[in-house]
C-alpha cells in the first residue's frame, strides 16, 4: 500500500505544483511564465510563445538576447531542425538546417517558408558533421543543437563569416566540454545563458561563442 501511495504522490505532486502556478498566473494574467508562453508550451508539448508561434528550444534568456540582436541580412546554419528553424526563418534572410530524424524533417518541411533549405541526413552514413562542408557557404550564425556536437563545433569554425558566432545548446553538459575547450583554443569567448526553457520545468544552458567584432556586437 505504501508503495502505491508513493507512486501516486510522485505522479500527482508535480502536476499540482504546475496547476497551482498556472491558476495563479492566469488569475493575474501576468508574470514571466505567462509572458514567455511557458504554460502554452507545456500544454502543447512543443516550444512556442504565448501566441503559439514557434520558438527555439533554447533557454529563455538566450531567446531574449537574440531577439534584440539578430538582423534580417543574416544567414544561419542549424545542426538540428525544428521550431527553431521556423523562428529563424522569420528573422534572417536564409536558413539551412540538417536533420537526422525523418519525422521532424517531414514536419518542418510541411511548414517551412521559401528561405529555408532542409537537408535530411541518415546517421548510418557517418557524415552528419560534414553536412556543413557540403553547403560550400559561410554563415553569420551556426547553431549546434543536434547530433555529434563536438565534431560539429570543430567543423563550424571554418564556415563562419569574419564576425560569425556559434550557438551551442546544452553547453553545460559534460559530454560537450571538449567542444567548449576546442572553441576556447581557437580564440572564441563564451557567454552562458542559463534559465527556464519551453515545455519543461527545469533550467538549461545555451551559450554563444564569439570573437571580437562579431555580428551580434558583443
């Protein structure tokens, strides 16, 4: 009986906490959880803002920072497609995204505007990081939020504009520390943006790696 009670308690208490926060925020119709659209994203199980528009699955502080600095003439490459692809597409001139999950690829493809190029990558071919090489282009922003992030970071350096920056999601994870150190040794500095993110009730870190005279004027 005690085991059953513990199972119920573990399942119900987190729900009640979220429910109570939601009720309070809706009553006041203000506060960051409502403003950011966190409740909507939690209910819809996808990163969206208060009005249901797509968001990257970055920490909210990172999104706030980018909103003020991204320029329409920028070009973006993403390792990992999703709602972030649609968000970038409304803000920059060109987005190229590679994706290994065929379901995600098909989902984004259905709604992607004309300034988005999606590339499907079969991981069994062992060429995921080299997708960037195949574009034969350079980019203002390269986003690393997919597979093989360490190798992707190593590839990214050669495909940035002189003021280009790299965004590494989940940059606080131990398995990506090699990527962080590699970028440091190649002259990049790091700004960590830690905070809440859409859909889930835990914090996460997203980082920007930049050099002097960068496109975000850091």
